[in-house]
C-alpha cells in the first residue's frame, strides 16, 4: 500500500494497491533509487492521473493539474542533476517512469516528455558532448537558470519541433530563424503540432541562426527557450484531433521575438553535435506508447475477469478465443518491452551501428505495437468496451498517433533501417 499527495480537487484514492510495474525491479536489474522514482510515477499515474484522463481527452484540455502534481512530486525535475535540486535520473530511469505515466494518461506522458527533454538534452546529453572549458562553464551557468525555474517555481518547458516540412526529420535546416542582435537574437517563424501551446512557460524552440553570407545550415541550429509571454509570440488555430487531445498541440507563431543570450538551452553547435552523436535523444517519445501498450493489455485482462469498474462483474475468460487473444497480446507486449528496454539501456553518445538500428527498431515496435495490442484488445473485449466511459477507446485513439511522431515516424524508421543495414557510410551503387 502506498499513498500520494495530490493537488486540491484531485481524484485520489487514499490507499491503493499499486499495479505491478511494467519493468520489474529484479528482472530488469534496476537499483533501489531507480525503483523509487519509477514507483512515484506509477503511483501518481494510477491514483490521480487515470481519474482525470477522460475529461482531458473529452474536452481537449491541457492537464495543467497533473503538472502541479508532477512538480510537487519532484518529477518536473526528474532529469535535473541533484546539485541543481532535481532527482538526477538518467535516460533509462526517465524513460521507464514516462512509460508508467503513459499507462494512465497518454497526453500527460507525451507532453511531460517535451518538458523533460529540455533538461535531459541540456543535462546528460550535453555533458557527453565536446565543449571547450569556457563554453562548458557558460553552459553550466545558463542551464542553472533554467533548472532553478523548474525546481523552485514549477516552470513548464515545451519543445516545439515540427514545421510542416523536412526539417523536423533532420533533412534540412529549420525554417524558424534566429537573427543575432545585441544581447541575443530576434526569432521569426512558426511551429505546428506544438504540444503545450498556451500552457508552457517557455517554448524550447529549435531554430536556425542566420549567418551573414551563408546558406541556412543544420549546423547552425540553436535551441532557445522563448518566454511564452514574450512580445511577438502567438498561439493560433484549433485543436480537435483523433487522439492525444490533451496535448493541445496548436500552432505557434514568432514575429521578431527578442530572446536574450541566457535563453540558450545548448551552446552554438551542440544541438547539431547531439543529433549526429546522441541519436537516442529522438527515442524519448516512445515511452508513452510502451505505457499505452501495457494499458491495453491490463484492461483486457481485467475486463475478461469481470474486474473493470463500471461494468457488470461478468467473466468472459473461459472462452478459448479470448484466451488465445490474450496470449497473443502478452507475446507482442513482451516483444515490445524487450527491444525497447534494451534500446533505452544502450542510449549513449557515439553508439554503434547495431545500437542505432536497434533504436529505430525499438521506436517502430513501440509505436506500431501499442496500436496492434489496442486493436486486438477491442476485438477481444467487444462492443461494450468501446464506451467512452471506459478507457480502451481512448487508449486505441492515443496509440494510433505514435507512428506519426517526428523525427522518427514509423515510415522513417523502416526507411533508415533498410538503408543503413544495406549500406555502410559513404557507400553507393555507382
């Protein structure tokens, strides 16, 4: 039995029997500190977030109450180093904790990822990359400012990425541009599918620094934290999608937004270095979908056992067709978990070709596998399970969105796996 303190007005259970973890501590060789952080995420997800998820989905409303609870639990600073007041969790610990939250509210987990990446990229990733002593000291000073806002004030950071072209997939330079001016930059451009729009305190914008006399280049990508209330920042458009409705991913417009030098989340050139040398940085959208895969399986087992709240206690587990379907779901879930856990455990700078291919395969497996399991859950549980009063239809809709997530969509993963498996660097058919 564990308890969790949540914000006033939360849907809480004073004492609950926690679900078994997605990744058992002993079986997956997690230490006690990791297990504690992950258990906090699972408890908060099950006892608080799960009860709010339907309303956020129905109203396409951002889960701001969940963020207050994440801050209270220390989870807004999960990847912030301990010396800056955070929990100091590494990549693997964060990924598993995010999967646990995704199990209970996909929109919260997916948007939390955008927030956490602002600290993970400027923290663990940046520490693994090349900087001279002066640049590293300046980066340390700057990131401490961002971390303090998060730890002390509960500031929320987002990470708008997509622009509607090839930039988010790493093909060309970002169209959003930063022009150097005295004391900082002027930013102009737009981001679409910008999760947390209108709700983040800072937008962690990837943009191209304009260098006079040079063409726009990915090498000149800057990662800047734009204050949401800065002059020239506008949120436009509606948000009424199939799934992940609580992410509120509206369009951001930037018109001559002044951004001071201390807003840099990474020094010049470091984001490009990270994209080349730390590719697992783009795998962090996948934990949400591992959690959704587990959620679809969990629901099916409980439904067939007659244990789902709000439904008659009718057992359906005795039918061979149902048993076979559950077996198929269990096998697919274990396949997803195995390759994904291996990939997030291997995350590092300068991975081998095999590790990069496995990361693509893990992304594809999680994003497609979650929806495959949810689809089988629908067929197995039947029509009553599709009522909006139950979570399965939301799990299905949220899980369908995973394959579309840039920069590693399902299609791009297949393309890169096939090409990179068959060609060595620089090799052609000429």
